[in-house]
């Protein structure tokens, strides 16, 4: 493990988020960076990690291994991510992106080498099945739209596939392929995409334009192009405050595209080789991973006029991580009320002993549908009640618990913490 320290002059810019996670493709590493202090930690992350995805409750990170055909799972209970599991995938798939299901239980993985989506259970850490994408040469970027459906970009086929998620829970295991939206012929090597309402905006790596698709119309639907004269290689794309911000890898630019008028404006970017980007939780800050200069550019994108302002200096990526092909962000934990009561218990029956902790807490609110209980950063269980018993623990051991309330939209909020030491079993 390598630690790296750097004080940032703009640490005040994004107070809602605390941690950046960056995957190093050529170094097989994952770096965790504290946004406020610039403190960085680098740990191993399998073989050619390409994507980083954060769980719905912000307690775990999922890292895809492109040549290792696997998902590494890390606990984010501390500033240093701790590996807690791995999901093997079918061989020779070259997984590219992972999208978490609305319930947070399942993951949908777009396979670059195959026209398939791998479905995994993130809680049980198991591979479930593959869903074929007819008419798609290779699947790369994926996301769930505002309509609750799963969308996947096909690079060779120049398509945007639509899959129906029939409901929450077990039904999420089997997305149903609906059809493909053909992109305009001038769309070359489609890359990252994002939604503004029912419109999908897709960056094209091989042509100076954005593709748009209205997904409110059933496939094959209609698509169009937004020309971006002078653009080189458009890859990363985020949308906020009525503008799309698109990275231009070839020209070291950040393009701002007014989604009302479709008019683009370029802005110089300090850094070299910008690829993927991620938005802060409040949508006011964009973090861009630069693969050539091996650092992160930070832009204030809160302006209603679409003028991004770069914040200097760039955030250096910690030593030991090179060629960042994945970037993710985690919000700061909310201040819990610490209304959790925790008691250690030991029960014995003949030759067996059960060492367990009993937790209870106050109800979080009328919109809460379930509670998730984490023990030392690992999901210990889930309940709809305000009590939980954590059984078969080690004796004379200290356990740290975090209780999250999950609402009907899948948003998890930390409502309380507790620390308890078990007795003798």
C-alpha cells in the first residue's frame, strides 16, 4: 500500500463529497483520494481495472477487471478501501462498465468482447447469467435512464440498446431486451453517454459530434446529431444545469454544449489526455481523469451560463497508479443521530454457544422501506423493522455498526452508528 500527500488549494470547492476512487489500468491498482486534504492511498486491484462503480448506499466500490474477467468488491468503511470479495465472470468477456440495479442488489456488466450483459448478485457476490444483445457487436457503456430502463452502447453496431427491468427485487435478475436504437451513420465509435430527461446524449470518439436518441419513442425510434466543429476525440460526458460537458482527449479541451440550443463552446483544460469524468453529488463540480498527465482536472460547472471554471492545481493521482481508466466519487457521510442501542449477548445450548449483538434504533421516516446494517463496512443484513440481531460472532471482539435507511427510490441515508464488544463465548 502506497500513501501520497498533497494539500489542495481548492479543498473548499466540493464540501458534499469526500473521496475520489481512480482505477489504474496499466498498474493494476485502485487509488483512493481524500478530496479535502489530497491524501491518497493506492492498493492492488486485479488485472487491468477499467471501471469503478459505487454501491447505492456508498458503502462499497465495484472495480471491473478488463482482462481478469472479474469484479473486485471493496468496503469503503475507512479511507483505505478494503477488498471483501470477488465475482468471477465468464472468460474472454472484457467487462467495461457496471451499472447497479435500482434495488442495489444486482449489477449489469457490459462486455466489450461480447454482445452480452452479465448479471451478478452484488450482495451474494455471485454470477447469475448473461443476457444477449442481438445486433450488437460489442457492449461498452451502460446506464439506467430516467424511465428506469437499462441502456447499453454498442460500438461496432452504432446502437443504443434498451432493456426492460420488470420490477424491483428478484425480477431485476433478468433484464428483457426490447430493441436497438440505430445511431446516425456519422456517429463513429460512440463512447460515454448521459440522459437529460428522455434524451440520451452520446459522445462520439471518432467523429466531431454528439448523437442524441429520444428514448420515449420505442426502438428503432429517431436519432440526430449535434455537430461540434473542431472536436477531436469526444469520450467522457456528464450533464448538469442544462449543459453537457464533454472531454476532448485529442485536443485537451472540455466542451460545453447548451442542450437548449445545441451550441458548443470549447474551454482549454490544464492536463493531458482527458478521458472519463464524474460529477459531484450536487452537480456543481466535474472531476476529469487525465491519462497522459496522470492527474485529475477539477471544474466548477455550477454556472447557469455553461462556463466551466477550472480549479488549479490539478489533483495528482497517487504514486503507483497510472493511466486512470475509471473514476468515481463518494459523498461525505451524513451526520447520524447516533440513536442506536447495541447490546452484546451470549447464549448456550448444550455444546453450542451463540455470540451475538442486538441492535435497535428509532424509525427514520414514513418514506423508509428498509434498513441496511453494516458490520465493519460489510453488509450484515437488511430488515424492515427497527431491530436487528447479528449472530455467530467472535467472542471478545469489537464490532462497528452503521445503520442506513433506504427510501422507495433506493437512496440510502446514514441514520446511526454503534460500537459494541462481544463477551466470552
